[in-house]
């Protein structure tokens, strides 16, 4: 059959080969918002309520990313205490009262979200933070309209582990993980995506750093929100060729 014998596709009708439920999954802390200072301040206040003082010189960058109960268990272990739930509740009170206000957008994120939305990609939030808190943070910063769905920990902090959270998102949204991409700043984001057969991009302006992200096996690294937009498109195109 010659090219002239082929029936042309109707204008505006998508090629069936490209009808793949793609999505871009975005982490929150360390990816969209600079939450480190607010989180650490609330952790210090929470432990103070339990009678403990965290060493002012302690390096606490590691607290951004893991599920909150895991963070509290590790901090309390230094004092031989196991009151994880009490510490979690104290943190929540402090975070909702003030910590959320101490988490500005990273430079360039507002423009990135606008440009990402313009691509028509399906955008979903995937955070270990409780979903209701994540929504409030995005609402305060005028970003909720850019998202097609919000996924985070449940109110009791269950479901915060990234492999489980991403699996739940994939099932609920009916997306194809092989044709989607996760974006985050910590190894948890990378390993959670890979556990579900999804590509992952590491953000170097967050709190994990190049060494952590490379060791976790990130498929690509982005040095800025502007560079991230191009890398997302690059990874999704590669996924179409080599899912």
C-alpha cells in the first residue's frame, strides 16, 4: 500500500499509539516548598513539650522527607524515650499553628507550575505529608488549580511510605507508571517511583543532594525549576520509546 492509499487520521483525533495515561508526580517538601526551617522549628518545639532540647548544632536536614513517626522515633531514641505518638501530636499542633507559614515556594516554582500546566500533562501531588495539610499549603500559595489530584499520608500518618503511596495513586488514577515520572528531592522519592516501575527525577535545590539522589538511582537530575520542565518532557519522551 502506498502512502496515498492510507486513510488519513481525522483532524484533532489523537494517535492511538500515544493514548497512554501519563502523569507527572510532584513531591512537596524540598521540591515545591522550602520547608526545612519550618519543620525543624516545629520539631524542636514538639520535643520541648516533652521535656527535651535538640542540640542547636545538630544537622537536621535529614528530617525533610521521611514519614513523621519515623522522624520522631529517631529523635526520641536519643533520649531513651518512645512516646512517638505524643511527639507527633505536639508537632502537628505546632505545624498547623505556625510551621505551614514558614514554608515559602522555592524561587522559580510558580513559573514552573504555570508552564507545566501549559503542556497539558496530568499533574498529581505525591507527598508523605498528610494530604489535608498538603492541600492547605498549596491553597495558601495559589497552586491547587494546577493539580489533578492530591495524595499524601492519611490523618493517622498511615500510607506515608512512598512505595505504598505511589502504588495507591497509580491504582486510583489509572495511570501507566511506565509512561509517567516522579519528581522529588530525596531518595524516598526515587526508590518509591522505581518500586512501582516509574522513572524519577531528582531536584538538586532540595534537601537530599546530588550524592544521595545518584546513589538512589535517579534517572535524571534537575538543577533548577526551569531545567526540570525540560527534563520532565525528555523523560516522558524516552518512556514512550523505551517504557
